[in-house]
């Protein structure tokens, strides 16, 4: 095990020297260990910000695809359909431009920086006990001409800030001299874990507002990861925990800006366009959208009553009725007889 550690440490030696040199340079500008670590954290997070943005969008996209994933899981139940389910899910991820491991990217990238900063802090606080029992400081990785090196020699390897030695960890409590002196170190751990839960709650609240279901795997990971990190915070120097507090705070601010500016819009694919649309290359001519003229709706035809067929014997063709014969004037003799 010691050989493996020595081999890995040998590979990272140039990076240890680079990070320690940057820390010593920042300390030379503002002679405060906490401020120097904070400035170093800002630089590191500035380099990781593109990955943080990509990770946040991947997490939101995974939440958006949760209903489709559940449908596939219901359709391909049983161990005999496991391979088909994996193929269909990978096809869905490819079509939507989503990386299922994108949400874990910042955590994976943080691991090397935690190891590097942990090794640098241990190197800064490195001490040697002489044969006479005298403890002397021998800081590693930083230039001997730096102001940090001189102060560490003077303080015998103690990284003192606000009455705390940032090279110490919460346990054992005896290393702090008293329980009261150890309380700030436990406060650091609580703040670091609280910031991580707040960051995840920030993401979950946005998803709930957009009506997106949270995958059960993601919820489980969000609950377990801070607890796992809490264990590491109890066994690493307080200076590294301070780095985690500041870096998580920067991620919270970054996510809030993304939500406000719409960079994390889940309706956008990996190319920044709405899902289902593609980016038109410059060589492809862009057709102007044709104006759609809405035609007026045709009125339903009015049904006219059918004309009665005219009879062949029209009024003109029908013969006039014969006039009644006019009564002839009676003769005078007849009138006289009648009068009698």
C-alpha cells in the first residue's frame, strides 16, 4: 500500500508544487490562510464552471426524461428484457442528447482536487521531531523565499486563522486542547454538508416548479452523497473543508444564475436548441417562411326550393272559356202575354 501511495504521489508531485506555489503567491498578496484558500478555490471553480453548467443541464434533462424512462421500464419488465431495456434507454439518451452520467461530473472532478489540496495542506504543516525532542517545521512544495514559508517556520507548521489551526481535523478532540476549541471544526462540517443539501434542494425545487418528476436513483444519490462526504470532512484538515464550503457556495450561485438566465432550460437539447430541432449549417440555404393566408370559410350553400315544373298548357296556350250566350231581348208579344 505504501508503494502505491508513493507511486501516485510521485505522479502528482508537479501538480502539488503548482497548487502550493499559487497558494503561496495569493498568501503573499493577502497574508491570511483562509483568504488565500478562498481565492484559490475561486480560481479552481472558474476552471470547472463549464463542467458545472453542463452537469446541471444534464441533471435537469434527466428529470425531464423521467416519464419516458418509466414507460420503458414498464414496457420491458423482467430480467429477460434487461438488455433490450438498456438499448432502448441508450437510444433515448442519444436522441435527446443527454449524458446519464453528466450529473456526477462535478463530483468526479472534485475528487482529484480534494486529494491534491489535502496533500498540499499536509505538506505545508509537515514537521519533524529532532533527537533532542524539538519539533521543527519543514514545509513542502512551496518556495523557501515565500512569505508563507517564513510564517510556517515561525508558527512551527500551524496554519492559524481566527484562533483555529486549519491543519487539524475535528477528531481527536484532544488535539485541540479542549472540547470548546473543537466546536468550530464541527461547525465547518455541518456548514459543508448543509450547503450540499441546499444545492440539491435548489435543483429539486426548480424541477417541481416545472412539473418534472425526480428520478428515484437521483433522489437516493442526493440523500447518500452528503452523508458520505460528512465522513470525509471529519477525517481531513479543516482547510480542505473550507475549500469545499466555498466551492459549494460558488456552485449554488452558478446554478441560481443559470436558472434566472434560462441557460438550464430543460426544453433545450445538447446543441442549445429546443429538443427535436437541429442546427442549420451555414452552407445550407435558409428558406424564408411562407406566409400562410387564411382563406375565409365558405358559407354553406343555401338550398333553394325546387321550382315547380311548369305545365305544358301555359296561360297563353290555354283556350279562353267560351263566353256565355247573351240573352236575346224578348219580343214584345211575349212580354205582353207575361204581363197578362
